[in-house]
């Protein structure tokens, strides 16, 4: 089954404790991206990657890191989480030849930072 | 600076009637526009899209209209069904990035 998987689905952590949210897709997509969803703000792009070893900042990259060492995986790293990073996070991938067109989304990761 | 705006946070429509969701954008470099549907506890799912060289795209009950001069996008759902109740996001792409609106919660009443 074609899908984007994220782990964990739910995470409660404390300020400053490094964490990684994994994202994997099995569709051989070149383009991958991370978003956060907050009430009244919609989905905002954090980072994106148009191919392996190619990453770039989205609209809200502060406090986040990513890496794209292989095509299927695109982990999101929070080196020192803060309460304002409490949010619902989505990973997505696109089949449009590396372009940001129709994207498949994962089920989401709800992160709470206390 | 919100480049894509959905000014109606919510919309309530009677079953069988037409639902019209609106979206405005500011960046004339956007070349592709999309609508996504999102149910609670799930990721958004792609619904329909339109290229900037077209003004209308239809897929079953769903039609997207693009007015480039007004920088306005709309989604028409006819007839509306209870399963259409969800949050709808419009999005615009400049090839590298996808920019989303705030979302409109659509409720279909029986």
C-alpha cells in the first residue's frame, strides 16, 4: 500500500530534550516536506527536500533541522524543543518529479512540549 | 504575510445544496492551485487541482474555478453530502513550495 508513515503519532516531552520525528514514504517520491498545523494558521511549511541531499527552508524553519540521506526518509529533528513548538506535525511527499504539487500526507504527529 | 487566505473559518450547508469555498492569494508567481480535505485525526488528502493556465477544472461533484485577474480560487461541491463535512484547505505552489490557507470547516446538515 502506498503511504507516508510518521512516528511517533503522539509525543509529550519537556523543554530542551532533543527529539526526532521520523517520516518514511514507499512511493519513490523525490519531493518531501514537513508542515505544522496550528489553530487559525493552517498548515505552514517547515522544511522541504527536492531530492536526496537537497533540503531548503520553508516558512517557519526556526528551531528545526532535517536531513535527507536516502530517498524514502526525511526525519524532523528538534534539538532543543520549546513550548511554542507544541503543534500537530505532518510529513508529505510528492510524485510530481520533485515539484511541490499534489502531495501525499502522513497521519500526523501531535507533539506537546511542557 | 499570509500569501493564501481563506476568509471564512466555517461554512454550513444543507445536504443536496451547493457548497462554495473561497480562497484568495497575493503572489502572482503561483502556477498551480490545489484543494485538500482533512478529517479529524487524519492527514490532509488531495481533492482537486488546477493549473494557472486554466480557469476551470471539474472532477465529479467537485469543480475548481480560478480567476487570475482577481487572484481568487473557489471550490464548488454539488450536490453536498454528509461525508463532505471536513476542513478544506486551499493551497498554491510556486514549483518549490506549497503555501496553504487557514482552512474552512464545512458542515453539511441533513
